[in-house]
């Protein structure tokens, strides 16, 4: 099996024990935690549930057998907004909950008391617009404080938020709203990115026009230039002013009730809706924020992801706030106005824990160590990475130049569907191995298997499977809606197809398994090195896109006959999108390339525009007419092509190679 993006694993490398100073103060430092979780499973997860405040304490931690339904904390009731805000008021109402730094040097912060007021007022406003339990409220906002406020306001009402990444296009927004049957939208006038103003409301207006149901729209006047509001539109500031001082009782939810919906990309060309639960999810993110990221209430935690992706949901908003810490929200980019911007902010806010993606670190390396060196980064205690494999040199640079050679680094593996971290070292317990993420966390069941589902030996690469349920699992996996796919991989149809989480389990016989669709190899100690996606998704700069979705967009462009999209290794973004396009005869190429880029920008967003569009008279195909993406990937990476005997048109490969590399 070959994985995308990461090259050969290096096993048996250096083993770096947790620094003694770190171990002494770590939230988890007892190595027995692994055995304890093992012998007490599933009740071991009570430790996670105990981090939360419940309206009805769960007597039962887990109910379920070998197959779904799986129920976490089945008799527990709680409210996520209460857990992230209200319960901290007694001890730290004047501590900062949120620190926001905008793109233009503007900044704002909210204490827990102030956050409580904002969340209540906006919850009251939403309630008066008609939002009730289980209504889906779409949030289409950039990194502004009102985004977590709106998430928590929804949670307070028992409404389900559906955050759509602000960089997505009108079409992508409309599709996600239609699938989620969402009749409420919160957006803003616009925002700045690298000095350019982005007209967010225009995109929201276009999405609204494309929907065939009514939508109430709340518009935040973020730029403060006044917004034109037609019927069905409401001004965020006015709504909040009208509800000044209002308080809304947090609605007690069953642990399995939905907290939010988020769309990700999977094997199919369609966005995959993932719905996370209130109890299991919150317990799992709180537990991992504490045990893996080592967050405690007096810390300032900075996860540099965007809230539009799962990482921001779990480790900017829910994990840190559930633990009562100070969480940093950064609305700008790492190199604007200068390449030392992040380090200036670490220094200014005395950040304790910093969590970012390997792509970002590779950019920092390219820019040079002098940028972090100009700032005092000694407040940092722990560094984390997520989103893609981190190679050893990048890991070492991060530890040396950001972590002062002293901070532990955790390489955390998880995905939208898992809700929270599942594989990492525990920084106060486990030695670090640069280039390897670590073992499955205590209580997590995982194995590396071959194509037949049999476990492979240490050192052999295979596919990672999860063999036991976990508290942060999404609803569709827990209630078995993903169960039953004959080949174990296809998205199972479901009453609410947008709520189906697909690659779920093995063929109907055999034990329950979830397939995250990642290649991996374990070493003798069980440390996992990840080898990249094995499905048709590509991770670009830690963001996941579906090649199928890209292909269907590109094929929709006039003049395109066929297209195949692959992920090519890329030094800075991990993977880059390469589109191989066979134009219809006589289609003008120059114009076509631009129209393809525009179409992708319209359908998905600028973030998904291919790094290369390579025109070819034909795609490499098998005799049965199937496009061999494996060969395109090899061409894009300038690798050995391996066996090409299945090809109908082998002569095309030389041509493809020169066109790819003569660009
Ligand atoms: C990849 C982001 C290697 C993996 C939280 C996974 C990783 C996909 C790591 C999920 C890591 C995430 N090492 N690969 N530490 N973390 N991935 O849903 O392929 O946006 O399946 O969630 O990112 O991407 P998603």
C-alpha cells in the first residue's frame, strides 16, 4: 500500500523521554494510565465525563455490545454552553476566556463574565428569531470573536451549529445549508485577509438565492461601514442591543443529542456531514485537551487553526473553554504584516501551549529562524501539531526554534469523524519519537491491517482501523447509520444522507471496525507513523479536500472532456492538488486553465485551486476504461511507475511526464 504525501517511514529513530521538569507538572504523568484504561474499559472513560458538569450525572458510562448502537453516558444530561462558560464564573469570572487578535493589529478580549453576557444576549436574540432545539444554524464567519459566541449561543439553546469555513464559496455554502436543512445563517459584511477586503455578505446573499427554503440571516457589521439589510436580514449589533442583559437558561441535552454538524470531504464527491454529540464529544475533547495538550485553567492556549475546520471546534473553542482556560483566536495570517507575527503574539500573550499544522512549520522554516529568535518565547511549555504527517527535520526545527529545545512536542492524529485526538504521545508519560505520532491514547483500540483486514507485523505498512468505539465518535457511527456497507467503505445511505459517516466497518461478518482511510505503520512499541490518505481525499496544508468533488467541478467546465485530480507531494503544503485535464478538441487552453481555476474557486473556494493544471490529450486508462490515478500520482511525484501492463494507452505516460515537469 502506498500512502500519499509522506515518503518512507523512518522507524527506530531517536527516543526522547519527557523532560523531567515537564513530567513533574504534567496533568497526566502516571504510566499506569494505559493499563488502568485497559482494565477498566469502558468505565475508564468516566475520567473524561468527570471533567464536565452534568444536569443529570451519568450513572452509566457506556452501553453497547460488539456492534452499534453504542451509547456514551446514556443517562447523562448536560449543556455545552454551561460547561464552557457559566460553570467557570465562580472561580474565574474576571479571567480572560477569549483573546482575539485581528488581521490589522486590532484586538479584543473577553473575560468569562463578558463571554457569559455575549453568549446569553445572542442566544436570546436567536431564540426570538425562532431558533429552538435541534434547529440547524449555519455560521459563515471568519475568525472573529462572534463566531465562538454564536456557537455557544446555539449550544445554549440546544440548537445545532453548522460552521462553514469563511473561505468557501457561495455554492459550497448553499450546498451545506441545503443538506443540513438550515433556515438560519449568521454571517458578516466582510473581513480583511492579507490586506484585501473580502465581501462575505455577497457570497451569503448568493447562497441564499440558491436555496429553495426561507432563511433568516443575521449580519455582523464587522468592518463597521454599515450594511444594507433587506427583508429577512437582521443586524447582529441591533439584535444584541435589543437583548442587552438578557439571560437564557441553558437547555439540558441528552449526552447523545447533537451539538454540531460539520462537513468534510470523503471518498465520494459530496460533502460528508458529520454530527457530533453533546456529552461524548465534549468529554473527549476536554479529556484530550487536558491529557495531551496539558491545558489547565491558568494557561493561555493558542491553536492556530481556523474554527471553520474541526481542529478549531475542538481545540480553540470546546476543549479549552470546557477546561476554563484562556483561548487565543487569531484572525490574521502568519506572515502579515511581518513574518514574525505569530511569535510577537506568543510573546505578548505569554502563550503556554501552541498547536499548529506541519505545513505552517515548514513555512516558518523557509522564512528563517531569525523571526522567532527576535521574540521571547519562554512562556511556551508544550507544542503540538495536527493535520498531516510531520517529518523529522520539521519536528526538530519546531522543537528547537519555537520550543527552545525544551518543550515536548505532541504529534496528534485524529480527524473530523473522530472529533478529538486518538493517537499521540502523552507528553508527561511517553517518550517522543520525531516523525512518529505515538501510540493510540489510553482506551483507544486501533490496529494496522492489510487489505484482507488481517493485522500486519510491526514495520509493515497497512491501513489503520479503529477497533473499539470512543466517546467522541459521531452520531452516525454510534447509532449504526454507517453500518452495513457491503464493502465496508462506501458511504452508507441513511435516512438523512447528509448525516452519514461513511467508511465504517468491515463486511457484515466480523468485528466492528471504523476505517479512517489512513495508511500507517507501527514500530515494535506500537508507535504509529502515518503515511497519508488511502482514499480519494487529499490533505492540502492540513485541510481535507475530495478529489472527486474537484473532478466533478472541473468536468463541468465547458471545453473539458475529462479530468483526474491527484495529490502530489509538496514541500510546503504536504500535498498539492494536480489536475490532469483532457480538453475537448479545439478548446483554447490558456483560457481554459483560467476557467478551471475560477470554477474551483466558485464551487469550493480559493483554497482548493489546483497548484497545477496539466492538459493532456488523454488520461491513462485501463482496458476497461478506468483512469489509473496511481500512475498520475507517480507522474506528478516523478516516481517510478511500477507495473503499467493494465494500461490501454501506455504511450501517454511519457507525454504526461514531460507536460507535468516542463510547466
Ligand atoms: C490527516 C483534522 C498524520 C489524516 C484534525 C486524517 C494526520 C486527516 C494527522 C483528517 C497526524 C491528521 N499525522 N496525518 N498527526 N492528523 N492527519 O478531518 O489523513 O481535516 O485522516 O481532521 O488528516 O483531516 P481532518
